């Protein structure tokens, strides 16, 4: 005998159904049926209408998820704290606030904090530039990067170098009064051109040529410069060049080991009178021409070069004599200057003949005579009358190192 199931489908009544009272006796269902166990006919539950437990319904979340934090708010706070890009941090903070209101995201405090800090940072940067702090900072950076070229002295100032050495690398110098013993005296400075570092040898070559050409503008009377004084220069390094350093500083210094200078070597328009300056400017015309001598010392090795040089010296002597005659000299020096100008005319004629020589022997015949007519001693009487130095400077070997007359 069988018991038919109840008619009609079973309707679920929720995720959990309280237990039913089952028939007792010989017609009770097998154990487990009607309690979520096997069902009959593919229907849920047991044959007595007991439904199983129901799964979670679609879209239901057992735990609430918090709204995400706005990423721009975080970025704004980071930039505000670092103060590296305050303008960007301020903009990100304002944009983040709008996004938070529109999207319902979190991070309002972060955005506000980032905007405030960035605004303060932007104000500080503005004050930094307006007050000139940026310029001072950059100048300090360049001076710190200049290494051995780190010298802030100007023309006419004296200094001591570390260890007293003016050769090799140095990390800086100390300014001292020129009246005291010192290692060097700055007589000129100039800037090099170019974007890329040209190399240490090129920089040194440019510095050497230019400094030597500038020395006469500071120490116009070479007779007043001791024979053991030479020209030195401080140049940019590769690292300081990258920081914008292009300055070369020219200085006088002693060639003697441990030697020092005392007193200023400056003798130019700021120290000399008009008559002294006029005489020295005329003498420099001859000096410049004599310094263009060819590399070969023997005229037989380069006769054309020596003849061209003799022509330049002849022209310089003519110009020197013209300048001496054009100046209105004081009574105490007129006769001496006139005599010197006459000697220069005689020397010019001999140099002109050397410039037209047919061979080396003929060149030397006129050259030897011409050279004697411009020896330094011929200018002593004029120098004495004008109050200039009267003793030609001597080199370490005792030889005369001057070409001024």
C-alpha cells in the first residue's frame, strides 16, 4: 500500500521552516526525508513538504563595503607635505573635493589638508623668488660647485691660497689687505664663451693668452714689477662649468717657492699721472710688436718670418715716436723725450732695412744695429724725469727681462 503525495506544488516559506510533526507508526517517512534530505519527483524538500535551507539572494551583501578614498586627495596631501610642487598640489586638492561630492567618495580631510599645505607652500615659493632668495641660492650653489675656481675677489684685491700654492687645484682663497704679505693679487678677470666644456687644456690655453694680454693694463710699467713675479690664473673646472661658471681670474704671484708679495703692483690710470700714462702707452706699442717675433730664433731658418717681424717693429717705432711728439710734456722732461724720439727714428730706419734684407747675413747686419738703438737704458733719462722706475727688472739669472724704453 502507498501513500500519495499531497496535491499541488510546495511553496517555499522562507529560508528556514520550523520542524513539522511527522506521522508516527508504520507510515512514518524514512529517516532524513522531509528534513532537507532526498526529495521525490524532483521537487524541493521531502515528500511531506519540508523545504531545504535557501541560499543568499542575488545582490545581498552580508557586510557593508566602505566608499573608496579619492586618489587625487591623497596625491594633493603628499605634494602639500613635500612642498615640491605646491601649485599642482593645490589644483589636485580642489579637483578632489569636487569629485568626492559628486561620487560620494571619502577623503575630504585629505583634500582639504593637501590644498591648505600646497597653498602655504605656493605662498612661500612666491616670497622666496620676490625677495631674491632664489638668486642668492643659485649664486651660492655655483660658488660651491666651482671647486678650484671658487674665488670671489675682484680686480685690485689680494689673497692667500691654501698652502700658499698658486699652481694645481685649490678649493678657494682668502682675501687679505695688499699691504700685508700675500700669495697673489688679482689684476683682471673675464668670462669664457661656449656651452659645452672645451677641456682643461683648451681652457688653460685661453686663460694664458688672455691674462698675459691684460697684464699691461693693470701694471703699465713693467719696470715696477719684480723679476720673480709671474702671471697665474684660476679657471673653471668641468663640474663648475656645468653649474654655469665661465669666469677666469688673472693674478700676479711669486715664482719663488714659498715666495710672497708685499704691497700692490697696480700702476695704471688710477695711480699714475697723465704724463706717466702717455709715456707708458707709447712704450707699449713697441712692446706689442717685439712680442710677435717668429718661433724660430735663427733668421736662416725662417727668413720671411723674421723680415715680416722686422717690418712690424719698424712701424711700431714710427708710431711710438709720433705719440711721444704729440703729447705736451712738462718742462722737466721735454728735452729727454725729444732725444728719445730721435733715437727711435734711427732705430726705425735700421729695422726697415732688416725687413728688406736679401739673406740672413744682411738681416743680421741691420738687426744688430737696430736692437742696440732700443735697449732699455736709453729710456732711463725720460723715466727719471717723469718719476717712473729707472731700474730694468732682472730675471732669476740676472738678465734684463724688459723691452720697454
